């Protein structure tokens, strides 16, 4: 049972398998790259916002 479930998860998505030509899948690839960049920027900004209180605390302690 577990092995068949693993095989089901490893099977490519039907939309990916049905792509006939590179021209049809180019917008999807660009869309993925744009999402990756947007999520990466959101992660960097989240890290900055998490570090900001500690930075302000360190500045306050140094004075």
C-alpha cells in the first residue's frame, strides 16, 4: 500500500506530461521563476523583520 502511494506521488502531473511543445510550456516556466523570485524576496523581508527588534535592542544596549 505504501509503495503504490509513493509511486503515485512520484508520477508527473498530467498537465506537465501533456505539454506538447516547448512554446506551450514557456509561460509556465516563466510563471514558476517569477513565483520563486517573489517568495524568495518575501523570505528575505521576513528575515529582516524578524531580526529588526534584536538589532534595535543591541543598539539600545550599546548606548
